[in-house]
């Protein structure tokens, strides 16, 4: 029977093989993960299935480097994915991640009213960018999207997503297109095809720009400028792109979607991951709404 260290290595490679079969943890990210699991087998004396919260703290005691809190949270999430795959949900059940605040939790959650104003005010290519943000896509997924990923001729119409960690490859296929996103693609794809016919070369990116006589993908900064232009036109504050994803997640949950469905919309690895991500956002929003109830009444009976 393999010893403890060997179990971490063998099961780590099995986990990685399954993830890579789905287009995830390709290249360096997967190699780094298995190296980390190997070290875990040196730091604790139990197999992955028997890891408890004390063992997690022991592992974290060996994690060093700049931005240590964020680094530890990253490794905890990696352990959560690996250990839950093995059948051990200790990371999720212990709540240990709450001890390492993610700076991204400070990212605001766009209001429904502002989101709708931005979507309605967007023009031209802004409409494609904001529509993708409006269904919860990450900025990296917007940048990496290709024309070939969108299948308007299927029933139902669907699209493929290239998530972070996938080295620009499709990681999730067959996401159903919402009516609003389908409507935006219906006018954009023919126009983009006409552009492509005039270009000397075409990178194939859905969101693209002219570089001389070539069509190329856009940078994060370019996508941000498109978003901020739409926000300025809508007369709202400049919300960051990720605030749309957080707003989508919060809205889905508050309107009755269960954790599994919210997880599917966000393309998280598990509903438990979604719960950790979304529950604090929903709670924060509800507390803010509750506090408004104690505001003194204004003339005319309005709070």
C-alpha cells in the first residue's frame, strides 16, 4: 500500500488528469498544483481523505511569500477542489477560508438599475462587451471569446467559454445563450463577418479591433475603455467589469435560483464554491437593504 506521501502524489495526478480532460489546469497551472500536493504529503502525516482542519493550518504554516494571505487563500481553494474531488469537504465545511479575506471581496456589486442602464446605453462594440458581462462572464472570458465559439444555428443556441487556467482553449462547452445576448450577436456577427472579408488577416476574436488592415483581439485595457464609455453614456459610476459578474450572481440567488444553477451560470467547479463566493455578497446586500428600514421618515412619508 502506498505511504502517505505517495498517496498525495498519485491522487494529485489523478485529479489533474480529470481536470485536464475538461480543458482545465493545462500547462504550468496544473504542474504547480501537483508540486504543491507533493509538498503537502511532506508537511502532514495523513492521506488526503483524512485531512482535518488542524492539518490545513499545518499546511498553511509552510506557505510563504509576498501577499501571503491571498496566496494562502489561493492554495486553500486549490486544496478544496482536490480534497472534495477525493470525497473530503473539510475546506468548505470548516469555513477556514474566511480567515483569509480575498481582496476581490471589496469589488463592488453593481446594482440592477445601473446594470440595466449600462446595457441600454451601450453602442456598437460596447454592446457586445456589456452583454457578455451581463450574463456573468469574466473579463478574461470576454477577451478570449472567438467567433467560432458561438453557435446560433443550434437548438438551443449556445456558446463555448474559455476560462482562466485553460491556456486560451475552450474549457466549458454548450452554455445556452440568453435572449439578450443572442439579440446582440444577431447584428454583430454579420457585421464582423463583413469586416473579416476586408481584412488581410483575422485573429478570430469576437471582440476585436482594426490594427491597420488586420483584425486583432483587444487588451484588458481596451475592453475596460469600451465598458467605461457605455457607463459614462448611461450616467452611472464607473463600475469594474467584475462587478457585473458579482451582480449577476447576487441577482440569480435573490430571485430564487438554487446554488447548483448559480454555479452553472458562473461556471464554478462546484455549488459549494459558489456558496462561498456568493453568500457573503447576498448577505451584504440584504444588510444594506435592512439598514435603510431604520432611516427616519422624510416629509411626505418617504424614508
